C-alpha cells in the first residue's frame, strides 16, 4: 500500500507562512494526482490544492487560492504546499492524499491518505 506522511505543520501568527510536505513511500507522482485537503473542527473536509502527474496545478477557490502554492519534487516523491499570509480561518488539520483514475476535484476519488499535520493560526 502507498504510504503518505505529512509534515511541516505548526502554530503561527496571522500573516505567517508554513510549508507542508507530503512524502510518499514509493515513486508515485508520475502516476497519481496528489491533493491537499483540510478539516477544521465541526466542519467537513475541503479541498485546498491538487497537482497532476504532469505538474498541472489546481486550487479550490475558497481554500487559500492566491496565498497557497502547490509544487512537487518528483525525484524525492514529495509534494509541497507553501502557505503564505496565513489567516485564522486556515487553521485545520491538513491531509495529503493521492489518487488515480478518478476526478481530482472529489475527495472520494483519492485512494490513499496520510494522517494529517495540524496547522494553527492565531491572531
């Protein structure tokens, strides 16, 4: 089974930056689309950004578009989420996920999920 491990979360003040990393256990990113999702307490999981095997980048408009940037290092089996100008509403557990053969806009079409990394933004 494909294993995904997120890191890079933490606590920052409003306006700060974090870079999240998602490392896969095997050479993955040529075959899978990889997405970042987040879930805050009491709310449903929402998409943040996704990247295709060819490097195409996609963003959910309500989840940091314009402030967040997704990128990849295929040689290192790593996908990054650079988060700038963080706001309190960005506080959530952030999950990395990988999928194939489906619609990258649907969370249900991601087959593999990491365990998450917590991001907390304070005023």
